[in-house]
C-alpha cells in the first residue's frame, strides 16, 4: 500500500447531486414497472393499445439471445401460447419489459444419427456431473493431509 486515506463522512452538499440521481433513477424504475404492469393487464384483457414494439427475435430453450437477460428469456418461454398473441412481463435491472409472443415455431425434426449423438453427449455430461458430485462428497468427508516433503522425495527419486 503506497498511500492510505482514512474513511470520512462527506457533507450533504458534496453528495447531494449523486443521491438525487440515484433516488430519481429508482423512482423512475418503480413508475415504469407500475406502468408496464398496468399495460400488461390491459393487453391480457384484449384492449387495443398503440404500442411501438421493439424488433422481434427468436427465442429458444437451447440458446441465449444477445441483449436479452436470462430472467426475461425464461419468462418468454413460460408464456401460455394457447392463444396468440400472448403477453407477459419481466422486471430486470434494465427496467420492466412487456413481452408479446406472436408466433411459435416447432423445432425441425432431428435425424436418428443426431439424436444418438445428442443422447451420448447428455449421458457423458451426466456421468461427469455424477463423478464430480461423488468426488466433492468424498472431499468433504475425508481428512486429507498432503505432505510436501513426501512429494518432493518422490519427485527426486524419479
């Protein structure tokens, strides 16, 4: 440590702008979430709203979508699509998102060879995870002492 400055309490005048920005941002986020939930309720009841929707995107179980947080992606995949368009809402650090699902695409049929390869990959991953869990449980139960002296002696003999 080259230099140390003890912590100090800043005066209100020094932090007032920063505090105001933080509180304003928090309140704006709360109001946006309230407005988003109200809009979502109206859309679910069938009200026609003049909304400029963002660019549409394909969302799948198997992959991430750039620019879409994981909670929103999971919410999209939970939407009841028995009647389209379907609507949902998701709150994230970026704000509140109102989601419209307008189309559901069925995945392409997987050929038998790809299915076998995928099944083998899943079995291998499952086996690796079981092995990792087993090793972790052994490490918790075991009291292992590694003697550096013995390791050095064995290396010297080789």
